[in-house]
C-alpha cells in the first residue's frame, strides 16, 4: 500500500501530465489558427495579385489600343485588307506594246488614298512598257507597300511582301538623266544586278534624303526611272510616315499598307 508521500507524488505527477497535455493542446490550436490565417492571407494576397495583374492587363490592352489608334492610321488612311492577290510570278518579259508617242498615266489606289503618276513613255519606253504590262493584268492589285524609309521612299510590287519576289523575269530599262527628284517612280533592283534592271518592284521618292540614289557608278545612275507623281503625293507621304522607328526608319510600315489597284490610262 503506497504511503501518503508516494500518493502525493503520483497525484502531482498526474497533475503535471494533465497540464502538459492541456498546454500541448493549446499550442496545437494556436498552430491551426496560424495555418488557417496563413492560407486565408495567402488567398487574399493571391486574389489581390490576380486583381492587380488583371487590372494591369486591362490597362495595358487599353493603352495598346489607344496607342495603336493614335499612331496607326493618318487622316484619310484606312485599315481595309484586300483579298489575297494571285499575281503570276512565272512570266516572261513582255514584248513592246506601248506607243511611245502617247501619254500614259497610272492611278494608284492605296490604303492612304489615291495618287497619280505620269509615265515617261518618251524617255523610258522599256520601263513604262514593263509597268503598263504588269498593271494591266492586275499584278499589283492587293500587294503591300512592303518597305518604307523615312524621308526617302516607299516601295511596293513584291508578291512575296518581303523584298524577295518578282514576276519571274528581269528586263533592263532606261536610266534617268536628272537623278531622282521628289515624286519619281523608279525600279528597285538588287546590288548585283545591272543598272536599270527591273522586275516588278518599284519605289516612289517621297522624301528629300536621296543622296544614296544620286550616287553614280561608272558615270551612270543605277535605278531605271519611268515616271513622276503629278497629283496626290501627300497620300504617298502618309504611307512613308509609318516608317518603323525601331529599325532606323527603314523597313515594313508599322501598319499594313496596300496597293488596292493600279489603273492605266492612255491618251
């Protein structure tokens, strides 16, 4: 039979064990409360972050839209996309069909309105003949202005829309005698091609920085010229205004620009 002291010690031990269990239970409850708060807090923080991101995305989208609206289309320009063109790119050089004694004009219907050029059939019969041949069969209709250069030129006529395409042939056309003044229409060519080479790509001089064009090789200009814009040059300049600043002002326009149609008139 245990003594009174032993019973007291047992009682005290039991009390201590009970207190320890109660303390441990309290600690467990505190830990549970902390975990629940942490998850709830994380959820709240997560929702706040998601809301912030969503708000940022919405703001960015709005900003992008407003920025695009602000810089995209100058007054008088439209974002109409023509049907995909189907130009013939496996052709042979055309025979001479124009009459050099007649007057030919080309009216360009573009994303930024119309401009008209008088073609120089007298001094550039081969160049004009090539352009008239392509335009009359609708070769240019629906193609892009694939390259614009700030204060310099706009370039089109490439069925590949990247500067690599052509009609499947090359002809050598006449060179100008007075360089490339504002409004000149001229044939684009590769560096390794003979002076005056022409396929389907052409450019319109829309700026004053023409030093590169004015350089002669062997006493000759290098690009065949075949006409000059006589009305609506401001519309061509609007296309040039979309030159890509990030690429040093030389490259594809910041928004798609199209040649809807080229109409040839003969008189």
